[in-house]
């Protein structure tokens, strides 16, 4: 594995494959020549001469066929089938020529070493069925030729050794091919798993960035809208009613301080999890909905809140935060787009039991009818606020409905399941689990 790519790389041989094959062919040539001039003392021999190296003559045809066979073996990786055929032909030629140059007891099948190496290459490069067919044919051909043209009598140990050489070559090649396939499969799975991990990491990073951006938008849009309105009021009444201007500026200061506090909390989520100065206040939720409504009330907007199910168990933290942010964004849109005299009504309703339990959050306003719907409140498109509501609802398996009302006004309705189908049990809200690190 390289440090730059992070992927598994196939190890490379330091020598070129042709060089390796040339070396293997040279060693095989040497082995064939040594076997060709070495004899064993047969138990039934009528002479007392002991076998050994150099006891058998080395005719020219043996050297030529061995050299040709070694040359063919250099190309065994590129053309395993033709190389096997070439070694078979050369072996048969050597056996036939050996009947003229050697007496029956001194004939040999030394070229079988090259046939075995060629068969090994075929087995390693093809599939098991091909190996079985080719190996069976090679075994039958060489065994019969060896018994008829090789050392005599036909039942000499050298002739039966051909069977062992052929079977061992085929089995070894098949084992190498199987191991190579297993290693390739492991490598492929590792590369696929690594790619999946990288893709999952990128997806998680994108989701986290989206959640943080959504939180920043909700915090900034809400407080900046209040600051903008109160600053406008202070500027308008600065000369005529200084006391009212002073109160408006106090609201600006309060909203600014709250915005900075929430921004600090949100940005603090980017700290390392073990940072001792990371924020540890409870998450925002419907428990502090009164403070949110008071802020809009002080800005001059009439807000009525209707809640049911207050005696129910605490909401899951994710649902609690999402409901609070939906109300915050909806009221901010009312404040910005519906006009100073608009009234807002917030309804929070818990329905169902068990797996069917859900939370419905509805925000209605009575903005002036007949006016074009502002871009930020368009039901089908909209700005980042409505997009954030839909994303929050979808993330929890719920739905978000937004759009203008007949006769004027605007409605935001979000339905959030308390137990998402197929999902794990959600974490309880801050009121139930005490102090915790805020989550986005």
C-alpha cells in the first residue's frame, strides 16, 4: 500500500518476467542434460557397472531437442498452450531418436521435465476444467510413449515416474492458480472496502457540513431579523420618542448577545470531542420555546402558542431540536415577510402511541391576502429557511408542508415521527438526560 494513494498495489517483481522465465528455462535445460547422462544400476542388470553421472552418452539430438525445448519455455507465460504442444513434440522426437542412439536399458525420458513445467504453466493460467482435460491428454500420451519408446522393460520405474511428474505438475499449477485467485479476491474486497469507507467518510462530511450550515442559518436569520426590525424602530423614533428608541436598542443588544451565544455554541461543535472547553450546555428545544416567543413579542409581533401533550414523556433530542428550529424559522419568516401587524399561531400536537407516535408542528400567520408570495416563503421552492425545514423533516423520516392560505396568510406544517421505522431508538431530550454536549 502506498502512502499517497492509500490503495493496495500488486507487488512487482524486481526482474522482468522474460528474464525470470529465461533463468527457469536455463535451469530446466541443465536438469535435462544431467538426467540424460546419468544412469541408475538396475537390479536385473547383467553387468556389474554401477550407474552414475556420465555413464550414458549425450548424443547431439538430445542437446538440440533440449535447447529447443528451453527456448520454447522462455515464452511459456505468453503462450502456455503452444509451448506445451512444442515440448510434447520435442519429447516424442527425443524418444524416437533415442531408440537409435541408446540400447533399450539406457533409454530415458529426461525431456519430461520440460513437459511438466509447461503443463504447470497451463494449469496456473487456465481453469480447472481445462487443466483436467489437457493434463489427462498429456498424461496418456507421454505415458504410452514412454512405455513403448523409453527405458525397457516397459514397467521400468522411469516410465511409471512419468505419471507422478504429470499429475504433480497439474496439481501444483491448479493450486497456484487457486491461491492467486484468492489473493486477487482479497485484494479486490480490500480495495472495494477502502473505496466504500472513503465514500462513506465523504458522505458523512457532507451531511455534517449541511447540518452545521443549517444551524448557522437558523441562528443568524432569526436574530438578525430581530436586530434589523428593532434597529429600524430605533432609527425612526430616535428624535420623537427617545425612550422607545432606547428600549429598541436594548432589544438589539439582547438579540445580538443571544446570536453571539448561539453562534459560539454551534461553532464549538467543530472542536475536538476531548477539548475541555467544548460547550456543555443542553440542546435547544421546545422547553425554551417561551423565550423564543418572548423575543418576537418584544419585537411587536403577536404570537399565540397552543400545546397539547405536555404531560407526555420527553421528546427525543433530535425531534425536540428540529421542532424548535422549525418554529424559529417559521416565526422569523412571518416577522420578515408578513408585515408588522401580522399575527402568528403556533400549534404543537403529539398524536398516536408506540411506533405510530408523532409530533405535528403547525405555524399559521394572517399576513395580508392578495399580495405576491415572497421568494423566501414560496411553497415549492423558497430560500434556505424552508429548504432547511424540509431537510430536517426528511432526516427524521417526517414530512414538511408549506404554502399560502386561501384569503391570505401562510402555513408551515411539519410532521415528525417519534420512532422512525427501522431506526434505532432516538436519544431523549436534554430535560430527560441532563447536561450534554449540544448536537446539530
